[in-house]
C-alpha cells in the first residue's frame, strides 16, 4: 500500500482521529462486514461489462504450471464457489463510483495511474499473476510468476517482489472479505528463493476480524507444496468507502 495510506491509517487508528475532528472510525456489525456486503463488493469489483483490460489472463509468457493451475481454478469457478478476480491497471478502476472517505481522495488530471504490480507492461517481464477468491470461506489463492525485471539474487526473484505480491493479494482479500483498505502491518518470513519464471502459489486466508481490523495470513509455496518460499501475516484497517456524488 502507498505510504500516504499507511500514514492515514495510523491517524485513523488513533482514538482522536484528525486534530479538531470527531471520532471517525465507524463501527461495523458482523452482518455488514460478512453478510450481503461481500456479494456487493465482489459484484462491484468484478465488473461484468467493461472496456478495461484485464491483465490477469493467460499470455504466451506463462509457464506450464501457471497455465495448468489457472485452468484448474477456472474449473472451480463453475461449481466450487471460487471467483476469478479481474486485474485492471489501477485500483481506481475497481472501485468506480466510490471514493476514499474523509477527503483522502487526490484530485488529478493524470490518466495513467498504475498499481505497482501492473507498472511493467511487457508480458512476462515483471509481475504475472492472477487471484482467485472464495467469498464464503474468505480465502484467496494467487498464482504468481516473477519475470526477469524482478531479479534479486541471480536467477531468483527479489524478496521485495514476493512481499509486494503478498501485500497485493492481502489487500484484495481484505477488501472483499470485509472492506479492509489500508495495510497496518506486514510481516514476512522468507524460507527459500523463488526461481524467475516459475510458479509460486500464495494461499491467503482471513484469520479473524476484530476491532475493525482484519488479520490475514499467507503461505507462499511451490505447486507441489514441497517448497515453502515464505510465510507472512498482515493486519488491515477496516473502513468503508464513500459513494461518489451523483452527477445528475
């Protein structure tokens, strides 16, 4: 998440909020966090009709493991409750009609905002990934293939790229599972290096929601589950987005 978001989250987490302002943390009920709102969030996030490019689709750079596991999960979307999440170039495209609360939205005439995991445009050179989400269990699986522009140790993905991919999967899961918006903490324990061009499977689940915070965990491993690349945990602040004013 962006640094401004973390700074804002820290302020929001303080009992007094912003100087001179009232207490601003809204209280969620279990129904609003885990009930029908999940369906609403998913339907808004996964737009059925859009001209936006979905970057989470197979391309020629995907390795055989990435392609075959993608097909496996695509089958699960038919009868097992899994949903393939689209991936547009900016989070702004996923929350059209909504805005950050408390005047946090930044007005700008720039039209090429990009989420950092979609900033490398060449296929296969950076972050190749797709996320599947299971609404009823609040779990996600991210299929991640790091490209050569993400190199750390020669031939292997930089640890920061894996941390970024974990945070990105956490953020989508937190938002859809209970309107989690800002990363409050992220802890990563690295176990093994991820070879460039190979598949890393990130298994994410929401552990609990408490005091307007979502506690989430992740295990990143090889497809055969014999190699664990990293384990991580995160805490997200739960906060509702506001409806954009009607233009009518």
